[in-house]
């Protein structure tokens, strides 16, 4: 008895983003961009010092730690912003997730601001 060929696995898993229709790519990227931008705004607003100016960050250790962690998270979010999804399923997932998460993120931005 011989083992079945695994070439069908390679053939089905390759060419992911090319198989996605144009409307799915555009919509998925747009929803993803809006959601990531909302996350970036929320992170910046939460990581700012509690006092009025940025120069008072050294007054308390909590403000300094919050600013450093917020800066690191903002860098990570910015890197994720420029990484495109790799297959059609990822675009579809961002559309479904974005439809639920974007209104919640916008509500959080409104409340934080």
C-alpha cells in the first residue's frame, strides 16, 4: 500500500490572496485599517499622563510606565497596520470582526476623549 500524495495540500494552500475577489480585499483592508487606527487612538489616549502636559510624566512612576508601555504598543500596532492579510479567509474574518468591533472602538474613543 502506498501513501497518498500530499501535493493537493500544497496546491490548495498556495496563492491565498490571489484567490480573494477584489471587493473582498478592498473591504477587508478598509475595515482592518479603520479598526487598527481606532486601536492606535485608544492606546495613545490611555497612555498619556494623567496631568495636563507630557512634561509631568516624571512626577509619578505610574505615568512613566504607562507612557513607555503605550509607546511600545503603538509601535507594535503601527507595524501590524502595514502587514497585509495573506489569504481570503483573513479578509473575510476582518470584515466580520470589524463590523462588531469598530462601533465598540468608536464608543470607547468617545468615552475616553
